[in-house]
């Protein structure tokens, strides 16, 4: 009986650390810069440990733009809009549910600005919610997250960037959808989704996909391996290599994710 309880506890613990999305904090904390110097700052604390993965500060030449300048250290990046030669410091405005993972354009080199370096115009539309993608390390592990940002103001009084919510995927290297959040196991409405058999070899059956608009299967690195743009009750996964995957259902602005094991 003791062995059975121990086994059940181990399974519960191993499941609870898988595909858990953590909602972070926008506020004060300790920031460690490129020179490995620590200082109290204001910024983004994705895992709520008091250590800022990204620092927020004001920017501007003729006017002051509040929290529009983002700094990060050598281990962290933003999803950039351009390449190393052009626009590497301009963040990409991601559509809702964009998969933030290894395939992102992680070209950021230490800082970025939400207003143009040339004329201070905002890089995102004023008054419209935008999403940014973030890649950062916690210890030796790489994680992916997103931030919901709203820019207000104008060229006369200056612009203010409000980071309304941030979240990250606690499983190392696992992707997360921009705007996807939960405080429990897996993603929004995950209790309505089940996959069987799991582990599987050739075919999987899906319960709870009736209202979905798209089904995406990604590998542990966040790379998309299969995509079906319609509700399905079963999927042939014979072409997938053995390993761990994430099956995500999309339904409007909501996503639901479950772990899938291919034998």
C-alpha cells in the first residue's frame, strides 16, 4: 500500500510540473545587468521570485516616454521585428495565440524600445492591446513567455507602456501561446480535453475538440509538427518521431493544451 501511495504521489508531482503556465508580476525587484551588477529596479518578474528577467524604464529625447524602454541581460531575449543588421531592437507585435517558442526571431541584443529611436513614435498602435514574446533563463533552463502591453498617450505629452499581464510556461523549452494563461494544470478549459490512447503509436482520439478552430501539435522545442485547421476527433501521428509533444486546441481567444507521448 505504501508503494502504491508513493507511486501515485510521484505521478502527481511529475504531472503538476508539466505544462503549467505561471502568471508573473510587473513591479519592483532585483535586476542583474550585462556586467552582472545587481540593482533594485522596476520590470517583469515572470516566476515571482523577486528577480527581474526584464527591466522597464523611461525613454525619450524631447519628451519622456514611461516604461517604454526594456533592458535584459546576456541570457534573455525578446522576439524581435528584424535581423541583426536592421530592426533587431524593435519588438514584434504578436497576434493572439501565436506560438512563442524556439522558432521565434530571438535576435534581441540587450535592449529594445517601444518607441522609435528616430522620432519617438510608438512601435505598436496606440490604444490597442499588443502581445510581446520573451525568452529567458531560470537557472540553466530556457523558458518562453508573453506580455500583454497597452501603449497610451501622444507625441505631445509622451507615451506610456502599461504591461497589463505577463505569463510563462514553467516547463523548460515548452512553447506558450501569446495570451494563454492559467493558474492550474495545463491550459484554459483543459478539463474538457482528453486524448487516448496516450502514449500512442499511430492514431489518437480527441474528446473535447468539437468547438475548436485549429489543432496544433508541437514538439518539446516548440516547433510545430502538425496543424489541422478544422475540428477533428482523431489524428494520425504515425509520421511523428517517438517523444513528448504538446497538442493544443484553439477556440477563439482561448487555447487548451495537453501533453502527448508518441511511442
